[in-house]
């Protein structure tokens, strides 16, 4: 491979052996490779279903719905809220169906101590300008984000017809009536002219498939169902005052654990953190947002400008101005500077890829050096070092996580990629040793790489009995990630096959919401009963997606297994279709704006 003239260097100017780093990355990846991929995790059914109980909101009984609505939206997280908001602005009523007890989606469920967004609040929290809310911090904590979800719901009247603690069981297209039949676990069987789905990937908890997991005799729960009755404290940050005499095991060291560990470390008698692979934990640098500064930037249209600037900067399409200045854009700025500094003879694809890798190596060396600078015990520090490229896994940012391991009662149990061996009645076995504990907390995340219909909990039956599970058996097939041929009046709200911007998912959802509202309004204004993508338009979009060079580092088989790369398993055609617009996220948003604003909605049939 062609390499840049300079090569990666440390802050003190000493060179970094890039080949040695590459070998180390592959060695660490190989420790985690396993044949079962996503099948290594357990679905919460049968005797594990108790982990799904909603500890936050009592369920209210109601009569089944058998009426008709204009738009039904499945999911009350950001996708449902931003689409519902745009529909409300267009004068279109919408009923949101949500399995939680309130709006919020993943922010309804994730109330573990320390939970907060990893993308800057000013671009992560949607509809700030419309609702007039100013975030209190650069990275807002979960209670504020949940409150903002509720604010959106109230501002746009979305509570009026919402159905909470309601799970969809079946969606069926009624061709004769040109409407969808929505059936739920509450006995509902209502109809909707238009149907949209925004169920997201972060709402179905999973557990690690550890032998003996049901035999533990102590207390246990998943982080998305945090049991404050057991731990004490609350989601607003009150101390976990019931853990002072408890030995606690935390299984998992992803983004959730990074945020929760500092709170647990200061509360437990003993905390054992069981790790397969460490997260890369960069500086967060959180702080309050200065109202005077905010007033200076909050001119009309400010949030859209900030969204567009972040997307352009983070994806390498910017002009050098970085309004957000966070960990996501830091790596992008470094890569851009490296590429622009290449001599003419190295301005080739291989030369640019090498320059970007150099920037990544330097960044990861800084992150690993930070571990040594913060963590006192050398063995613990070594175990906390992430040996992979920064975007191989979800990057984490925190200012207290590493310090937590300096507490005498906090212990890292690094399993060197192997994971926990088994659970016993008394505790957790790892590295051949049993750790007796009173409580096990599973920070094992949510289902991401499973089939869409499995995560949703229902299938969708479209025209002529076509089922979405069968249509997508070999991977998604859509126009813009939103429209599916054979499924009239259906809209899917998610990033894939659109911008596919994972560093700030709400930006994807915001633009989808604008588009859906425009299409529905157009259909109603013209008297169209149905809107559907043509087979030709869908096929052309799929063929365009297949020209994508790939997701680069994200999803690479060279990465340590995780949900970014399907747990290290080759997904075949599915992986090739699990991409975005080939020209990049910023270009996609520009394209979509033009497509939407033209009023032609090229590729869609209105009838």
C-alpha cells in the first residue's frame, strides 16, 4: 500500500510503527471471532421475559381501538416525534403507537445512571428551534432528553391520539379499501390510510448467551430496565445509596457501561466490570451551554445550519469550518488535513486512504496514551486500551470512566476477548475464577444486526400477500430507505439506504420526516388514495447503492467484532445493501431536499 511521506507520529514527534499497529489490531480481532455472530445473544422470551418489564410507568387499561386514522406511526422515539411534528405542521393528524409508557424511544428505556448523548446536544436533540428549548449542557443527560421528547409531543399535540404500552402484532394492507389494518396486543384493529414505521435499532434488549444465566440466585437486571428500587438513587443523578454493602458485577463495557461505571464505582462495596473488548474512550469535555453565547448563534435557521455543518465536517465534505468541535469531527478534521497536505504524487486513492489511516493511528495512540496517564495500575491500564481503528466500534467520550478504576473497590476483569465463562447461583466465572456477587447488571445492549421484522415484533403484509420479511430476506430493497415496492402508503424511517449517517442519527430522521409530510400532504391535496414507489425506481436505487465503495472502516471485517460489522460475520448481499448514498451523507441531504421540493416525487406513483 502507498503510504504518505510523513507517516503517523506521536505528539512528541516520534514515529509510530504502523505495520506493528496493524498486526496488533488483527491479533485482537481474532480473539473475538466466533462462528455464531448475533446468535451468541439471547432474546428475552420465556423465563427471560421478566427482563422486559417496564419499571417506569404503570400500564393503564383501555378499550380496543377499531376506528380509522389518516396516519399511523409505529414507534414513539425521535423518528415518530419528528415525523409527527412535520405532519402536524402540514395539518395532517397522526396516531403514534408506542410500546413504552411515554414518548422517548431509547430515551424512555435508558435511564441508567450517567446516561447522556454522545453527540452534541445542539445537533442531537431535534426540533430545538421549533420548541424554543436551549439544552443545558453540550452533551445533555438522559432526563433532559426524555423531557424534550415529551416537550415535542405536547408542542405538536401528539399525545392526543397516542397509544402507549401498545405493541403492534400485525400490519396488513387492505387493497379494496386502500388502507392499512393495524392490530396490536391490546386488541386494537384500527385502520390507517398511511402507515409509517420508526422502530429503530435500540429498543429490543439482548442478553449475552452465557451458560447458567438463569441460575443466578441474586438480583439481576438489564441497564435499559434499571432497578432503582434495588440500587437506590434515580435517573437524575441521586446517589445509588442502597449499594454500599453490595458486590456488583457489570457485564459489558460499551457506551452504556462507560457512562454507568463512574456512578457504580462510587456506590458499591465492590464493583467487578467484566470486559471482552475495551471501548475507545476519548475526552468528552462536557460543560454548561452559556445562554449569552447561545443567543449570539441562535439566529433563524441556526439548528439546520449546525446540522449541515456537522454532517459536512464529519463526513469530509466540509470547507474547514467546524461549528460543533467534538470528538466526531476531530478525527474528520485530522483526516482532511492529512489528505490536503499530501504532495501531488501521492494524491491517489491509495495515498488518501493511507493518509486517513495515519490520522486514525495517531488519534488512537493518543487515546491509549490517555489510559496510561489516568489509570494508576499498569495491568488495568493495559486492559483498557482499545486496539482497533476508532470507527470500528461506537466511539465513546467520557471524563470520569478511566478514573473510576483508580478506586480501590473497582476491578476490571479483562477476559482478553473470551468473555464470561458461565453464571453460577453465587456469581460470575471468568478467567477460571468465580466472583461471588449480590447483583449482576447486564450492559449488553440491544439487537441491531437481526432481521427488521424480528426486532419490530411483527411482519408486514403488503399487496397480494407479499410479506416484508420475505421481500427483504436477502437485504433491504427500497427507494431512499423509505419506500418499498408492493407496500403502498408505507414509509420506513431509518438511516440505511439514505444518508446512513450514524454519527448523528436524528439528522436522518428529521429529513425523512420532512419528506414524508410533504408526500402525504401532496397525496391528500390531489385526492390520491395510494402512493407507491415503482419497481423500476426501487431497482435503480438499489443498483446505485451497489456502486457504493463500502462503509470503509465502519463495518470492516478487519475490525474487532461488534454490531458495526455484524459481529464479524460476512453478511453477503445484506452488507452491500446496508449502506447509504454513494456520494455521502451531505450530498444525500442536498439531493433529498431537491427531490422533495420539486413536487414531482420522481419514482413514486400517486393513484
